[in-house]
C-alpha cells in the first residue's frame, strides 16, 4: 500500500530485532516522519523462566538495541507499558485455552489486541496516522472490492500472513509492511549497509513470555494447584485405558513424547478436558478431513459464500491445501479439505487463501471427520 511519506507520520513497533530496525530505516529513507515505539508486554519476574537473562523481545537488551537504532537514525523512541492489557488479553487466554484442552496461538491474539489494538491508540496520541512493523507480508487496497488486503511476502520461508488474519479493515488502512518484498538475507544485508547494531542479531522463536520454552513450568507457576486438578487422568487407546498422564494441558495433538512406550510410534490424537483423558493412536489416526472454526474474520472479501473454494492452512508452517468453506453463522464456519490433513488442533487457527491473497481465518473449535 502506497502513502505519501513526506506527509505521513508513522509509528514503528521496534522490538530490538533486525526486521523492525530495517523497517524503520526504510521508512525514514522514503521520507516518512518516523517514531519508534518499543512495547513492554510482560515482566520476567512475573512470567519466570528467564529471570536475569532478559534477552527476548521484552528484555533490557531488546529495549537498549531498539533505542540505539533509533538514536543512530535520529528518530524519537519511546518504551510503552502494555503489560496490563497483554496479561488480560494474551496470557490469560493462553492459560484458559490450555485448561480447556486446546492449544492456543498467542501471537495471533497479540497481533490483533496489542500490536494493532493498543499500538494504534498510542500512535494516534503521538500524532501518527499509521503504524509499521517488521512483519513479512504485504498490505494493499483493492479498488474493485473497496477492501484492504493482505498478501503473502516475497520470502515464502519468512511469510507471516498466517498470523495476521485477525486484523480489521480499519487496522489495515493504517498499516505499512516495509519488508514485504524483501528476503531475510536482503534485510540483514541492508542492516549491515546501514550500520545497524541489530544486523546479525539472532532471532527468537519461542513464545515471548515463555522464554525458556517450558510450557509445563509456566502453567504450573501460573496455576499453583493445577497438578492436583488435572494430573493422573487416563491415556486411552482404542477405547482402552493404557496409562496415566501428568495433566492434559501438557499435551497437544500430534505429540509423541511423554505418553509412554507401546512398541510402536503413537501420538496424541485427542484431548478431552471434560473427562481428563488423553487419546492416543497411530499416525493415520491424525489424518482428518473436516473442522469447525469460530471467530471468522474476513480480509479480502466481505462475505463468504456456501461452498467457497480456498487453500487453507491449519498451522503456521503448514502447506496450504485445497478446501471448501461452508458458513454456519455466528462467526462459525466449516472447512472440508480435499485430502486429509494431519494433526488438526483445536485452539490453533485455520487460515484461508485465494492464491497469494489472505481470505481470512478463524480459531479451530473442533474436528469433525
């Protein structure tokens, strides 16, 4: 999407990483009035797992790296505290979803409620009309439909459109993605050419507020009595109890570890929070054709018709596959794949595409067949 840089003030969400650093640099080079904002979304002494080694996106190193880049660019930089809203919108949802036997994707909620919800409000208070991030995706405007669109990034290995399906038309109308037509190596090369401190900074892949990637530790500390509430439930295979589990929130569909040895490869195939049971089975038992999702949000189109054809993904690293969509009502819809999908997981997102364009998405509610 094109805007007039000379007349546009944009807030760039600066995480202290190379992507957001280059995004800010490119916008400044294009003539935008750039303001850097680093979002503090949690405190390590509250989430645990990495106290004294604050190197992730909310650590002191990240704040300092973002500020140093801003100083080099000669732009204003602010650290904004969003911890209260992040805890309410993202962390509480993360915990409650696991307690319901689902596997959440907190990045998608964070994008909608924090990075585009709270950050847009902050941008307005700073006199900015737009926000920008280092996401690898493209935003545009379709004159025919009158809708803002998201399309996949040029770098297919880094494309992050999957995590952006929850954004509103209003949010997209005020969004810039400077890296959409760049590859990751090109971004690093630009950062080196500009002399940015973050040029060779390593990426972080874990959930930001679970810095040690230990979900069991995080959930146990968040809910001290959790083990007494959910430990010792049944592990069920072909209708027979074959063992006991440590607590269903510690498992996800498709998981192999932590379920015992049965002489052959078996996987978690279902989680029943109501009966405190983990169901296991062979790989073929993970192959399913159909799901129901909720919280439908459409991007490139305003309404989805019965039998609409899409390519759909059920996780970030999934390959989009042909499917048919059937609206149910109340923001719910059914997705029927042409071929079986492996390890469809309630709580994750099903995201639909029409070629390179993001049609929309929703949260997987249940698996049908």
